[in-house]
């Protein structure tokens, strides 16, 4: 009833064939959580029906589209978890594990990041092969290959999507209205990904996905290898130009 709704929060739970609702008393929340239980995002999102396939993860309403939803038609064959596209998953005892999943900014990775890095790797590699000895070219190939590989692992790995929890695991867990689920205190609801990410750091359009607990290591390797790649290229160009000038002045003398 409406009177009951004013005194409690309504949260969905799984039935046999349809989503039902049960009341969670307000005193189920800690006092400090009452002030923060709606997360940082104060947008008024209505309680929503959840499909059976998305029940196992803390995701927001299906009506909330991703930033690149206009070309998501290319991923129409992929299952979704929020605005994340699941390319490969494993189901064991009715529990899903996400093996390969791309984020909402995947077009940026495919059409901008990879062409830029790949073009630079191939173009400079070819130029170096005409001027420098092959060991240096092989070293360049290894650095750029590691950079591209770490980008792939970052972009295609589960960033740490939190599973749906209808009950409070411990006193530090917080209620998230956008997903109608409890979440750990160190996790955040991401509007772009439309799901809760554990140890959320930020959304990186260059890698196409959110950066969280499970792909932070790969992201750090990607950033480090990018820096190494640019420093390596700069060093080769500067050293080559200095060597060329020295050789030219020697010939003049």
C-alpha cells in the first residue's frame, strides 16, 4: 500500500516467473547510510522490472542507454549487463562468470585508439627498419606489441561488476537505488556502464570501459607501456638525428 511504501523502501526479488517486491524496513539501514544510500547520483530513477538474465548483477534500468548506443547495433548478438556487452561468458551451477566483456565506449577503442597506436607502431617500425639495425627494430616491435596487448586485456576484461545483493552482507554495505541492490562501500554505480563497479576509478573512453578492481592492473600496464613506447620513439629519433649530424660534419671535415 502507499502508506507502507512511505515507511519502507521497495526492492525487487526473484520469483518463479515474475518480479515481485518486498518491503525493507527503514531501520534496516544504518543512520549514516540513510543520508547516502542513494549514491552520488541523485537522479530520480524509478524501480524497474529486471529480466532474469540480469538478476545476477547489480545493473540499472534497461531504458538507460549507453553513450554510444547509436551504433550498438553491431553488438546486437551480444548479451548485456547494464551497458556492458558480454562477448564470452561461462555458466557454472547457474552462476555467470564474465570472461570477455567490452564497455560502452568500445567504438572509441576500435575506431580511434587502435588505429592511432597501430598506425604509429607500423609506420615508425617501417621507418626504423630502413635506418637502424634490426635488434632496435625488434625491441620497438616488442614494446608496441605489449602496449596493444595490454590495451586488449584492459578493454575486454570485466572491470569488477558487482553481483546483485538483496541482503546486507555486513554493516558497511550501502543501498543503491539505481540498481535496487546493496553494494560494498568501495564500489560505485557508473552511469555510463549502468552497473555497479567494485573499486571504481573512472571511465576511460580510450580503453572503452570502466577501470575498476579487476582491470586496474592491465590499465596500469597499458599506460606504462604507452609512456615507454613514446619515450622509446623519441629517444630513437633524437639519437638518430644527432648521429646523422655528427656523420655529416665528419664528412665535411
